[in-house]
């Protein structure tokens, strides 16, 4: 058997090996013996193979070539031992791209340089130490998270906490995801347990970690974690810095609607021509804005701006259109985590004086006079809205959205509006769902937006 391994070749005075990371190191007889013994080779064969490789090697030989020399020799001793050797020296990585690749130390170096601004020398040192740790593992596959965790451990060992924070991987434990799938979460009464809420909670957890780790100063992150302060909607801190948004419906009456903002990914609607279309647009505007905002969506002076579209229509027609709007808002089951959009509507009892002479936009985005011309329609729309809320849904439950905010102004402080005000009070008594904006004091000015 010994003769079959290979005949001796001329000995070199000194041989250097090029490693995978491009670094030269002196050929080591002991390393080859050790690697053979670790996979179950007999001692005599390990020493013989090491001697043969030492004589076959040349200055500048790569570790890959040495590996194949050892493998060829081991196949003459024991095929299973040889295969085990090849497998142990060719670590395989299950990547985040769902591929299986041969371990490449240079990829660790590259990611350290790109992600942390580490120097090439430091990246090579950390990658080399990581490789030494990985070789000790008895696993079929390495995973990208496993490698990254060991790299982070090495960074911490070297006191490189700033680099570790940049290089760390964000996520959620397997147990937590399993528990979410099985049991859901009860921390938000607006969300039920379904696949969409699972996705939201997993994403929220990663984005919360990102905000604390990458965006907030350490002292603020520590204060939040310690309970000294609370940062609301932390999961939206990075990607949705805008919380709530008040929309001016006139812009969409004049210009139409592109729900994605550009019309590149969705159909584009021109200025509405009928009240039903405007009702649909009003809901779509607030639903679409949920893609970019983390909080509620609202419209002020809603019935004033809709009033030109109600001109000449019967009360039944107007109320049916308002019903469609309210039901659509409460049945648009598509906001974050399977919620309906969090919406508010500001209603007026009549046209405010500061808007009476302002140009009014009506069907097709065209001028239809001034808003003072549509006082009756403004009042009819407010009545239809309030009555629809009073009716509740088909089961008699209150409509949870929109939050309805009634503006109290000097213009409606007379007996003419008693019936309208009484109806709103009835709504408040029945469901407790009405809000009021006190615009009576002079310091309030003409306009205040609420949601």
C-alpha cells in the first residue's frame, strides 16, 4: 500500500503556499497530517501523504492544488475517508439567495469592506479568523447568518463594536415566528390573526431593530429600550417618517388621481365627472396614502368641496353616494397588517365665510362658480353623512371609520341649524363617535386641521 501512494519527488528548500485570500504562508507538514487524521486516516498514511505532498509542491502552489493532491492520495487508502476529507475542506454555504455555494473567504473580506468601511488588512484578518472557526464546525452546510454571527463575534473580540453594529444581521427568532403563525399577536385591536398580520409583525420587528441600531443615537435608543422615553411607531421610523396626512380634495377634483403618485404602476383616472366617482376617489386617496404614511389620513372641509357634485341631485341619490363612501372606507381591508385605513373626515354645518367667494371646482375639474353657491348641497351632504353613521352597518354596529369631526363656527350659531346640531348630538349619544372642533374663539382663525 505504501508503494502505491506515490514515488518521492525532489525536495524544495522552502515552499510557500498561496491561500484562498491571496496571502502567502510557509508549507506546513503538520497541517496536512492533522487534516488527514481528523477525517479518520491512519497515522502512517497521513505522514506518508504529507511527505509526498511536500515533495510535489512548488513555490506558489495554491491550497486548492494541495487539497487535490491529498485527496488523490487518500483515495488509494480509503475512498470514504477521501470523500470526507474533500467535503470537510470544501465548506458549502446555503446563501441568502437560496443557492448552495463553496465557501469563499474573500466574500467575507469584501462584505466587511463594503458594509463597514473596514480596511483591506483588517477585513483579511477578521475573515481569516472566521475561517479558522468555521473549519471546526461539523455541519453539512454553513448558512449566511451563521457566518455573519461568527464574523460579528470576531469584531467584538477585537473591540470593533461600531463595525459590528454596521455588519450585524437584523431579524426575528424562529420561535417567535412560529408562535406568530400559530397564535397571532394581541397587541393591536385593529388587526386579526391572518397571514398578512404575520408578515407585518415580522417586518416590524426587523425595522424596529434597524431604527435602534442604525438611525437613532445610542443615548436615545438606550432611553427607549430602558423605558425612559417611548418612540411611537418605531417600526416606521426609518421608512415612513411622515405620520398623518391631511388631504385637500380639490387637488384631485382638478387633476384626477394617480394612486401610486406617478401612474407608472396603476391606472390613471382623470378628474371625476359624477359624485359616485368622487366618492370612490376619496376613499382610494386615503387608502393609497397608507402605503407611504404610518398614521391616519384625513380630509378637511370635505362636504364643502364635494358640494358642487351634489347640485341637482335628489337627497336619496346623495345619501346613497355617501353610504358608498363610508362603507368603502370600512371595508377596504387592505391597509398595513389587514386593517382598514385609519381615516378622519372634517365636516362643516355650512360653507365657512372665508370660502364663500373662493372658486369652486365641480365635475371634470371645471369651475362651477364659488363655494358660497353650494350652501344647500353642503348641508345636505353633512345630513346624509350623519344619518348614515346613525344607521350603523347591516348588523347595527357603528361604522368605526372615518372618525367624523364637526366644525363649530359662528356661521351656524342660530336656530336655522338646530335640527342639524340635534342630529349630531343624537349620533354622539348613540355611539359616542362624534368629534368637535371649536372654531368660535377669534384666536382660532379660519382653519384648523384635525384627525
